[in-house]
C-alpha cells in the first residue's frame, strides 16, 4: 500500500521515518493477527492509529518494538523499515538503541522501584551520566508533579502519575520515535487532556515523532497530524486528521456522532450497534 | 546470670552463621526474582566454591587473597557456563522441568566434587585468627566475629550495587517485569547471567566462610537446603527478607541446638530450621516480606 501525504498539509515536507509494508503477524504459529498491515510515519508527525478492540493495534506496536517475540508472536511476512534500515528481525535492545521506544499499554511502571530509579531504567541504553541527569530534569519540567514524588515507589503513585512516569521514562531514552499505547487508558478526562497536551509539547519541543494508538479517538485526532483506521488486522482508512474528522464513517463509528434522520438498513443498524459498544 | 551469658554467646554464634545463610539466600532470591527459577543447586555452588578455594590454598599453595579472588573468578565462569548451557535453553519450559534440571545439576556437581576430592572431611587452613575473644563471660572464637563481618561487607556491597548502580537498577527492573524491562532495551538474558554470577559468588564466599568453621566435605552442600527456611521466612521474592531470614534462622538454629540438644541427644541444630520452615508455611506462607498473590475466582 502506498501512502502519499497531501501537499496542502501545514507542516513542511518530511522524511518517512518508519514504514510498515504489508506485514503479517502470527501468534503461536496459528493465530493470524496482522494481515497485510501497512503504515507510514513521517518525521516530526504525530500519527494516530485507531481501531476497535482486537483490531491489532497493540500488536502493530509490538511488532515494531520487537517485544512480540517474547509473546510467541512473529512477523512472518512484509517488512518494517526505520530510517531506511530493515528492523523486523532486530531484538528489542537493538530497536531501543536505534531510537524507537514503546510506552506499553496499562502504564507498566516498575512498582518497587522509585520514580528516579524508573527513569534511570528508561535510560539504560545511554552512556553519559551527565546527560541522564540533565534529561531527568527535563522530565521533571514536563511533569512537575513527579518532582515531589521522586523517592516514592512507583507502585504508590496515582494512575495519572504512573502514566506520566511511563512517558517520562520513555523520554529518558531520547527516542526519535515514541510508540504510545493507549495513554488515556483508565484516566479521568481532565488528566487525559493534560497528558495529551504534554505529548503534543514533547512532539514539538523534543522533535520526537509519535505513533499513537488510542481508543479515545476524539482526543487522538485532536493532536494528531495523520490518522490510520485499523480493522481486522489491516488498515481500512487513512487520511490527514482534518479529512478524517469530516469522514461520515469516522464520525459515526469513532467519534460517536451520527446524522439525524438518516435511513439505515437493519444490517447497518446492527453493524452500528456492534461497533458502538466500544465508543467512549 | 550465667544463663544470660550463655544465651548471648549462642546468639552471637548464630548471627555469624546466620549472616552466611543470609548471603547465600541473597543469591538464591536473586535468581528467583530475575528468572523465576528455584535453584536447588545453590548449596552445591557453595560446596564447589569451598573445595576450589581449599584446593588452591593447600594443593597449589596459593596465598589466601589470591586464592580467594581466583575462587570468585572460577565461580563466575562456572555460573556463566551453567546459565548459558543449562538454563537458557530452558527458558519458557514448565517450572517443574526447570526444578528437575537444577536438582540434576546439583547431583552432577556433587559427583564431580567427590570424584576429584573424595568424601573425607578436610580441614580448611585457618584464614582468621583463632584465639577466642572474652567479653564478660562470653567466650566466642574470633572466627565467628570475622565471619559475620565478612558476610556483612558482601551484603553491604551488594545492597549498594542494587540501589545505585545502573546494572543493579536494571536487574531490579527486570525482576519487576521482564517484558517491560525488555521494552527499554535492558537485555534480560544478561540480567539472568549476572544474577547467576552473583549467586555463585555469594555462595562461594559462604562456602569458604562455613568451611573455615566446620571443615570442608561433601555435606557442605546441605547449607543450600538451610537457605530454604531462610528465604521462605523472609519471603521468596524479597532480598532484604532473605537476608533477615538467614540471620533469624541462624540464631534460632543455634539456640535450639544450645538448649535442646541435651534433651534429644544432639542433632537438633540440623532439624530446627526445617521445623521452623514447616511452621512458617502453616502460619505465614508468603513469609515476612513476600508478595501475597491474590487470586480472584
């Protein structure tokens, strides 16, 4: 699948930093999860990847970051390129060293390490102690709330603080591309807004390209430049967000808006109900 | 009054032996936390360490410090070999297979040692001053004091390593979640290897210290079994708990030996830790500091 970025986009022309070409992922040698998934991320963008539960969004991220192997999954077809190099057979350590860092779903901070130690663990692939120290200060600038909790065990932080720590920990690796898996999961709306604001700042100020997987489509489309919609292991729709937000299907299925008084066949209604369940 | 001095003396000796248990337990818990492997060969690592050091000192007449360092180096190589060729291929296999393989490993190590050095008890050349120390009416061999200090030094060094070094933090991170650690580029394989190295090193130190007190023979590996009550008491997944558990088991073992031996005609010391083990499992199965696993049905 070839994706061309429209020229009228506000941001300048960019280099493709990541591209997935027709990748296929199989779990346990039998379960086909991604069926010819393709996606392109350009440098400096925030790209949103939307879709229902089980569409394969998290699997896509794991395929990129290489942690699929630990879960009995593997990329069996297609290719993943990052800054011009094939990375689909690289181990997670190699991927992090190349500049891709995944913030996993469900926060996943190290419970019995304190905030500082979590950040140090995030900087594992870096060498300069001075830089690490400097970057810790940067993380505390983005997340001032963490400052006073530096010596608290991460397990005792609130959900929002844990999510901030998870993103801060990713920043510590100074990634070129950050993969965010559902940063809004289980957080109060105000907090979600705050965190998405910070994600946007990180994108602009640190020049970190972001690939964002979200169920909260409205929030994701509000900060993203480009959006992909995924169903059953492949991309079914992709467009700049301005266009996506105007797309009737997206409005109906992903943003919870529907046209009033429009006739629908029974099949559509059923389809709609089925899809409706996961809407926020 | 005499009673109190006797008690104190027992406690001091118990602390010394207990600190060694704590040290060996630290190694055991490290492996368990990092890779969920229950290492039944921990005692054999200890025995091998003691024999290697003994051989260096007596057969090859190496001075103690050189012999000591060479033993530690040998332990590291042994641990890396075991981890790489025995345990790594087992990653992802059922727990029971891994347990069986460590039991097999313990038998292999024991057979190697007895075929090379025989089964006779050997006296370790004294590495610490032997003269007893008197304080009040307590008479304790200096060996116990030095043993306690030596294991404390190692415990403190490792505590600092885990608290402040980046590798130490990475190891704790991997113990917390292998997968998340992997996602930040921490090599989990390397963490496994390092925990085996640390376990072998602390075991060798423990073997040398205990061998220095009790002499070296094949039954030294039984110390590995005494580590079980220590780690179960402390909580299988708590390093600090394991060390404390070691100290407590050491003291209780010595006290029960000191007070009960003349009722039962000796040997209580050998049994006491396991009686304690059974009691802990009945009243506090997760130990003092272990994580309680909550299962919802």
